[in-house]
């Protein structure tokens, strides 16, 4: 039987917490574990706000699968770095669609993304472009009732 994303997020968060003593970047591991726990606890809400077809939701699922494997095929630091990117994208879209205050974990992940210096709006990278431009524009279009425009902005 296939497990739901909330279940594997919970399992991956627990594995990360157990691995903390040996993780090179414990702050990033804690942030990812907290983010995965957030998605697990509020999964119905995330599902209603961010399509499971979203490339970022699919990335979260892929990285969670790597973290839950008996032996991770990628270096843990790389997986955590890519996971925090994907979590930031999913949470950014969810928060913008909610139109209400952030929960603490959401705020922590978005603050890390914005203030770590790894992703700057002026960089022009695909990740920065999605975070700072495409996701907000797509959400604005869809909230304004412009069906399809949001999908185009996120493509």
C-alpha cells in the first residue's frame, strides 16, 4: 500500500532528528525536519493550497524518499540544501494563497531562504526567479480569478 506524503514526511523528519549528532549542518537539518513535520501536520491544508502536481511538491516527495531510504544515494548535505529550497517554494505558495499570518516554521524557512545569502533576487537563478517572481505573480493571477494565468506564470 502506498504511503501518503504526510506519513513519509513525518518519518523523514524523525530520521533527520536522530541523525543530528552526525550532520555537518545541524541548523539546516533541524530546519528541514521542522519543515517536514509542518507539512505532515498540515498536509490537507497544503494539498488544498499547492497542487500535488507542483514541481516543488514533487521535489519534496522525492527528497523525502531519499531521506527514508536505508542508504541515501546522495550526500545528505546536498539533499538538505535542495529540500529546503523545495520546502521554501511550497510554503511560499501556501502562505501567499492563505492570505493570513505565517506559522512559526513557515516563517523560519522563508526567513532562512531570504536571509541566508544563498538565494538573492538579483541572481537570476531559476530558484530565485520562482521564489521572488513567478510564485507571487502566479498566485496573484489565480486569486484575481484569471484562470490559467497562474499556471502559465509557474510554468
